[in-house]
């Protein structure tokens, strides 16, 4: 009888652990721990073509801010200086590259000021990703959190980390 109880408790414990791991994987699809600079360098190298094309494409747009959410790669929100925005449909090649980036785990793409940010990891008050700013150091708006950037191997590309 004692063996039976131990087996049942072990089985229930394994089920609880499995449910917790599934829940954690659902909430944090890209892991619990923020990727470090070396990991993001590897991700950049694997997706360089798509990142470069989208980065250049967005930088050439005349809007102050452009937002692309991985849930809707068909369109992008394009903000003007007065705060108004319009929805623009993406071209076939842009949709294709955005689809590839979404499948590789990129969550949000934001063009703001003089940079394009490809966010790959987000958690309660923290995020990290790859930042593209071809000509000079990125200029950020004031925030309450701590923002860090580190140059990557390719000129104009940075590892980006924000912690609130």
C-alpha cells in the first residue's frame, strides 16, 4: 500500500510539473531568461537578410513612427508628427520577410526617431532585441527605465536591452 501511495504522489507531482512547464512556455514562448548579446548576435546572423531589408525599408519611410505587430503583418501603423496614424498595407516581399521574422520569434518591430527596433524578448517591464541605426548612435526618448545598447559585429546594428 505504501508503494502505491508513493507512485500516485510521484505521478501527480510529474503532472503538476508538466502543467507548470506548459504554462511557463505559453507565457514566455522565447524563454524565461533574457537572451544575452552572444545569443542575439547568432539570431542576427541567421536572419540578416530579412532584418537588413526591413530595417532599410522602414528607415526610408517618411513617418515619425512605424509599428508592426507580429499578430498583424499584413499592415503597419504609420504615425505622423501630429500623433495621427494611418494603416498602410505591406507589399508581398515585406509580408514574406515579416512572416519569416515572426516565425523566428520577433514580436514587435518599431521605427522611431533614427532607429528601427526588432524586439525578440518581452517580459514584465523588460525587453531585448536587435536595434538598427545605420548612420550614428540611436536617439531615445526619456523613459523611467534603464536602456542599454551594445554594438554588434555588423556596422549600424546593436544589441538592445531595456529594464524598467
